[in-house]
């Protein structure tokens, strides 16, 4: 199997082994955390069950990081990324423990929301650090292509495994405080473990190549805005990475609409809306189908990269993913939903792998951390826009044939527009002779 062969090649690099270990443990904790938050915000008996309530909860979790997130990238280009992983995961563990205690003292209120927002913001920061550090432990472009096919998807699978375990805990633990906090407790333990694993990496092993260890924190914060302006202008001038990021941000809007659709369908369409546990099980089934699709992408993408450029694979994945959306259009029953989301999941993850590769290979290391921070912010903003649109156009059951048809047409327009502009660039990044003076 191609996946096994790629892993054997990459596994010979000790730095890669350690970074992969950090990612798997950390993202399994992410899945447990997401399962706990989904149970709390979407599938508890007292949670909102309409489109406005679900969309509002997603915006609360995503929008604040979209505002402050751009300022994390410059830190990834200044601070030792290994230290970011060590102390960031440690802080996440402490914050999740804080969420558990706040639920005991205050219930589902403002203190819980604040702690959740900070914890999720750091989670995005960790993912940006993992992506920015990957080229430092992989080496050649050929190996980086393999790593981008394997690592993010394995991380996504680890997130899915953590989420499934969290959902199962909710279903099988008797109602009470233990049911509400079990997945959060395990998430905190996994974040502690991830911090410990990150300590095995060398202090400078993940870069940046020229870390700024002398500037004061206030100086770093004051320089962040200008650095981000330079990074955005650099990505636009460079061409291929900026175009790939823009395309995936637009596709993330579609993903956000599908995410809200399956939350509402799991809660209100496929089961009795008064049965929160059954709703959680239905939602878990739909998410599992999409996660398995992500795993399918890791099998197909290395084969595709041998036959076509990453930019071409992006177009293939976007258009291919609409086959799954067409199946969802045909019927709102659970089996078509599952099949459609599986195919859609392949397209989402396959395109993401290719975008990761383009951003990593076509972006200078000095800007790579900021590029992935901008990447995450664009994704979050796109999902927030999807949440706002869903309030207007999605019914409380989540499924709407006209909305699904619009999303299919939207993806086709995005994919074909991306293909046209990439051809105008001859699929080659522009030279930026002096990026510091942009």
C-alpha cells in the first residue's frame, strides 16, 4: 500500500517521527474537546435546536480567533516552534481543566465561553505551528509532498478518533456530571501528553531558521501588524500560494454550510428532535462518513501527485466532491447523506493536502508561519460567513435542495476560476526579489 511505503520512508527521519507523535496525540485531544463542546452546545437537552442557535454557537467559537488569529503567525516566525508546541499544549490542558471547573461553578455561562474561546484559539495556533515546522524535519520537496499527503490526514483521523470516543462516552455514561465532563477530562490529559512528547524535539529543530530571541514582547506585538501586511502582499505577489489560499477559503464556506447542515439534520431531521442522545449518534455517523472520506484522500493523493500537479489535483478534488453533494441533493435520507458526505470528504481533504503543499513549497520560511496563520483565519472567517448565511436560508432540519444546488454551482465556479488563473501563471510562482521591501 502506498501509504505504508510513504510512512516507511518518512519514519527514517527522527524529527518527523516526533512531530507526527505530537500531532496525533494533540489532535486526538482536539477531537475529544470538540466532542465535549458539541455535546455541551448542540446536543444537550437544553441546547438550541434551530439554525440560528447552531450558527450562533459556531460564530462564538470561531469569530474571536478570526480577529486575533493573524497576530499568531508573526510569533511562529519569531519564536522557537518547538517551544510553542510544548507550552501551548500545556496551556490548553490547563484551560480545559478550567472549563470543567467553570461548568461546576457557573454552569454554561460567560466564563465557560471565554475559556473555550481561548482554548480553541490556541488549538488553531498549534496546528499552524505544526504545519510551519513540518518542512524543517522532512527535507526534500518529494518527501514534503508525501508528508503533506500523510500527516494532515492522519491528524484528521486522530481528531475523528478522539471525537468518536468522546461521543461514545456521552452515549454510554449515565446522565450526570461525569457524562458532561468525561471527554473534557481525557482531552486535558492528551494535551498534557502532547506537551511531553514535544519536549523530545530539539529546541531549534522546527525552526524558524532565524528566530528572534531578543525582541521584547511589546516590540513583537507592535511589529505584528506590519509583518502581516508584508505577508499578505508577499503571498499575493508570489501568486500561487495566495491563489491556493483564496480558493480553499471559498471552499471552506461550502464546508461550513455542510457542517451546519449535518448538525441540524442529526438533531432535527434524522431522529426525534427531543432525543438529544439519538441526535448526537446521528451526527456522529454523518461526521464519521466525512472523516473516512478524509482517509480515502490520503490513499488517492500520493497517486494523483505522481500524475498531476497539486493545482490540478485541487480542481479534480473540488469538482469530484460535488458528486457527493449531488447525492445529498437527491434525498435527505441517512444512507444518501452518508455516501454523499464520504465523497465530499475525499474532495475536501484531497484539496487541502494540495493547498498545504503549495503554501509550504512556494512560501519562504520567513513567511511560512504567517502564511499558515492567515490560512486558518481565512478558514474561520469563511465558516462564520457560512453560519450567517445559514440563518437566512437553511431550515431547522438543515437540508434544503435549493441551497445544496447553489453550493454545487458555487464550487464549480470556484474550481474553474482557479484553474483559469493558475494557467495564466503557468502554474509557477512569481519571483519576489526582496520580500522585506514589499
